[in-house]
């Protein structure tokens, strides 16, 4: 990109430019003390890379990798074969890059190159998510400024940025990317899905293999597509291909489980199960300990503003349905908060649906209402970022956050001066860019 192209990009997309600079800075400097990139659940996902490279899927020899926080990676340990509780989808998506930096014979340590590739893949997934959502919003007449506010709010105001950087070894950013890809293929004008059935098959195959709970998202997306297409025969053909991909993924997971344990089961989580006598749905949504709407408050805009317009309302209904299903599902799971993490990470996957619902509604609001929604996006995004910086620097606990600690962070009692300076710098640059853009437009109008 030459300087003229860079100046044009900065002028047209100031929000994306600053977000990209922030992403590059976080990736290059790793400003948080926690590490390395591949740890905890990420160790299990990464073991699959070595399995694909060697053709040996017994995995027991990688047990010493628990030094990276992967003590609970195996749900079954036999004398010769072990079962990784996490499916192989993340490893498959990263394999084209990771294969060049991974020593398949190393059973104890993960190299710097492998950690770096994990970080780069997470960052690339974030960029692709924003690109796909922006193209979709622009295709339906949403202005560039509104698209930027929506997408940056969706990335920075939820757990997407966190799980694409700090916890890039986890699966959530990849589930979100696959969701964005499916939405793009289903609804971008002019795409003839009959000609790209293989891509649809692969996307739905990958969706389940990245995270097994994504099966509910796959069903919901296909049902939504059928309704939007008024149950045309071609839509049933597309959904049949999607169902084929999901079915193959389910059969593959059953075969993996049977190979390790000798039993034909769908779940790879062993003795972990649901507690049907203990509903925690309210805690999933509203708890100070990672409740969805308290840590990602922009979801309130997704489900409220999205209902205003006839164009965005179907997507909003889809989002409400997905949030309802997942909140009930996670509420009965024995670990309703899904272990340690920033916010309730089980909803990061559905962020693209909410972003589209909000973005498509904005053109149908009055100018005053649109400015108010933009202000709310900024406030809610800053709330999430304040909580995130607390999590990154361990003033906000990974689990068991109390109401006192939560509000102390929002009152900026634990706010780092370093982050305050960063916010002021970003806001100043954004204002300067928008001022220069308005000035250039005014000069052009005056000359005409």
C-alpha cells in the first residue's frame, strides 16, 4: 500500500485504522503479564496439530504439557490412548500456518514459533470477522461510519478482542469467524450458493469441530436461512449440504471418542455433565461473576435497537433465540460460567449476529436517535474495556468476582493511568481524523 492509498484508508476508515494499530500493538508488545499464548484449553487444541502431523492420535505422550495449564485436557486416560476433551477444529483451521513451526516429536514444550502463530491466527481471525461484517453492512446500505461504530463496538465491546488476543489459543474467535463466514455466504447479494456447496459443507463441518455446542448455531442459521428464503427448493438444497457437513463432523467426533475409549459416545467430556436440578440461567445473563449483560453490555443494544427496523428484526429474533438457548444450556452445565475467563465466553460466537442486527437498524433511525445509539456504543464499549484491562492486570479476578469489585472497576478505582493515556490518545486521533475529513469535504463542496 503506497502513501496515497494509506491516506485514503485512514480518511475513509479512521476507526478501523486505530483498531488495527491497537491490535498490532497488543500483538507486538503483549502488554499483559499473563502467558504464554497457548495455555489451558489451548494446549488441548494444539495437541491435535501434533496428532495430524504424526498420524498418532493416542496423545498420552503429551501429558507433560500440563506445565502450560492444561491439566484437565484429557477426559479419558487409558494405558495406551487418551481422549482430548476438545475437538480438532481449531487445529485444522490453523494447520496451514502452524505446521511450519511445530516439531511433532516434541512432547513436553511448545516453542516460541508455535505461540507466535497462535497469536497471529487470532489476530487474523479478528480482521476477517470485521471485514466480512463490514462488507455485509455496506451491501445493505449502511454508511461507513455506522458500520465502523457497529463493528468496533462488536469487537471491543464484547469478548471478541480479548479472545482474539489475550486468550487466542481458545476456540471462541474461530467460532465467531465461521459464523461470520456463513452469514456472509447466506446473505451477501449476488452469491449463488449452488455453485459453492463445498464451501458451505466445509464451514458447517468446521463449525461443529471447533466447538460442539455450535450445533445449535448451525441449526438456527439454517432455519433462519430457510425462513428468509421463503422455503424455496434451492434453500432446502443449501441446508441439506450444511446438514451433511454437520453430520460428518458428528460422526467424526463419535469415531474419535470410540478410538480412545472403546465406547460410541457423542460427548468427549467424560464425566462432566449437566446438573438438571440447579438452573443458573439468571447468573449466566446477569451475575457479577461474568454475566453476559454486565460484561458485554452492548448486547442490550443488539437485542433492543435491532428490534426497531423491519430489516434487522429477523436477525434480532435469531440472536434472542440463540442467547436464550445458550443461557439455558450453560445454566444447567456443571460449570455454568465455563471456567475462568473474561465475561461469559460462551456468547462470543454469536456476536456477528448481534453486530448485523444493530448495524442494519441504524439507517432507519432518526439522526438524533442514531447519534444517541453511537454514544451508547461508545459508553458500553468503554465499560467492557475497563473491565478487560482489570482482567488483564489481575485486579479483576478470573472467577468469583463480587459486586463490590465489579463496581470498583467501573468507578475507575483500579483504572491504570497507562490505559487512561491510551484512551485519551485514541480519542484525540479519532477526533483529529474526523475533523480533517469534514474540513476536506467542506473545501471540496466550496470549490464546486
